[in-house]
């Protein structure tokens, strides 16, 4: 007769726990000899670095974090205020070294801050007291290693080499070659405030389904001043290059923006206005926007949204003894879009013609331009405050091409009345041919124009 084993809930629980244990996969970890904790301290390194910064290279017993011409560093532009970053360029070539990615530019750390990579696979930047300032949020996600790749991409990877985290997914003001902005991720570049202040500035280049557009943030209101607007370029735009075989098999490199990577491409629409898009070369095709040709290898190129709102590309060429970074594209230039279209071209205020700041508009007329040129100071905006306007002929505001000249049609008196009632209006621009009215919330660079656009600048009486 078979023995009867009494039912035991504790025995069942034990078997259940054992089953769960054997079926749960063990998460891979970083090998103990590949972990590190780097302390930001010691002497600064040599070299010519942009923003007049000083820096320390990051290296440990396990990692040098150096892949020509890129390197991991801490840098600062003001004392005791450090950013964890990727540098492009090397000290020995006597050229300028550039910062192409920042981890914590809005939250700098101090002396003796630490960069740690633990067995759980999380890369953590912290203050000396342990306060976490920035991290990759990759703890216990299967990370087994960290690498700085030859294209400048810092990656955390699993045992199969799959990227769990990469710096290419988090651009700041710069795109390296092969790097993208994405509508389902980081969809924009944001400028620095200045060379000395690396925190978020007022200019941005944003990808959405309306285009790839450059904005100026004016007290919370986004003003369009450039970019490629009026078309859906898909969910990804990548900074890249194309090649072309020329005479005697010479290879020409073309800097491009690769677009429509996830949609059926169609030819790009014609420019919205010939007054602001003055390209002398083809715009591109359904899959790319042409920027500029480069006469040598463009592998080490970057696209930068500057603190002044400019959009420029630079290409690294190490075959020369100095000036290793050449400007290889400029959005506001003689060959792409008129230079005077850059809002900051003449500082806070100025009259621009053919790429040069030629005058400082005043109630007494045009005076010689200098960096001290500034718009009129207005008194407190209140009911009954007396204001007047001085007139500037043949001038256009930088917003005009992107707003089709403004609202209207309306009479010039109606346009003035709208500006009178708007405390944020610093002046208005009236197109006499179309009776369009544009209220200007910011002045900046005023563009000499041969058409019938007239500017009226507000000042206190």
C-alpha cells in the first residue's frame, strides 16, 4: 500500500521559490576590475581650448577614454564650476580643441566631484558629499562595459555589445557626424548662453512635423529666425556627409542633413520666400538637404548652434600645423541665407547691409555703428504714457520673411495703434506694397531692403 504524504503548504512554497529562482535570468554585471571612481582634482592640462576654458582629462587604470581625436574631460569656464564633457581635437596639433557634448552644463559640479561606474552599470556624476548631479539611469539593465567610440559617441553596452545608453541620444548644442535629433527623443539643439556660461541659452533648432526650425526664445515666446520650415522631414534628421567622385577620381565630400529616413520621400517644397532663402546651390533631394562641399575628408565634422544663434559646421583637418578646425558651413552666409538675417549680427541693435553692420538708427538718423548701439529705452508701460516713433526707410525685420510680412492688409495708422497698445512692441514694420503690419517684440539686426518695407521704432517722448 502506497504511503500517503501529508500536504504541506511550506513544502509547496519552497518548491515554488526554487522554481522562480531557476527561471529568473541572472542580470549581467560590470566586471569588478572594470569599475572606477574618478575624482576631479589635480593639475590642468595644456592646449588651446574653446571658451577660454581649463580642463582635466578623465582616465583610470582600466580606461583611457581616448579615441582620436576625442577624449573625456572635466572642463570649466569659471572657477570651481565643472562640466563632464567630450573634447574633440588633440593638444599636440596646436589647433583649437572643441567641446562637442556636455552632460551637466545646467548643473556644474565642484572640485573633487566624482565620476563613478559601478557593478550595476550606472554611470554617476556626483559632488564630493555624494549628491548625485547627473546619471545615465542604467542601473541593473545589463550593462557590462563603457566605451568612447571613434566617432565621439560615449556608450554603455551589454555583453553582446548592444548599446544600453549612448551620448549620441542626448545632444546639447552640437551634432557630430552620424548623430541625430529625433521627435521621439531629444528633438533639438539648444545654444549656450555665452562662452562663459554654458547653461541653456535663448536659441534652439527644433525638429517637429512642421520642419527643422531655428527659434529665438524672447521672454518665453518662440520667434522663428531660420532653419528649414514648412515641410515634414520625418522623425529623424541626421548630420552626415555624402561623397562624389570628381576629376582624376578625386573624392568630394558634401555635408548634408539626412531626412525622411522613416517615410516615403518626396521632393522638398520650393523655398517659402526668395527674400530669405538665397541658396546658390541645389537644396537637395527627398532624402537630404545639402549644406556645403568640403575639399577633404569630412569624417570629423560637427554642426554647432552657437550662443549668438548662428548655425555652423566645422571640419577637423589634422594635416595642417594650426587652425585644424575649418568652418565648413554657415547658415547665415553669402552662399546660403543672407548674413544680415542673423538676429544678433549687429548685437542688440543695428542696421545691416550686405553682411556688414553699417549704421545705428536713432531719432536723428543713422549714426556710425558700434557694439554699444542699443535700441531706445522705453519708460514704464502704462495708460497715458507718451511714445513716438522714428522712421527708417527701406528696412526689414528678421521675422518678416517667416511671417509673410506680418498681418493685414491694414493702414499704417492701424498698425501704429496696435503697437501703441502692446507693451511688448518695440516698433513696427509696414510693407507699403501689401499693407502688411509686423509688430516687433525684439529689434536686433535690421536688414536693409530695397522694397517698400518701412520701420518705425518706438521711443518715449
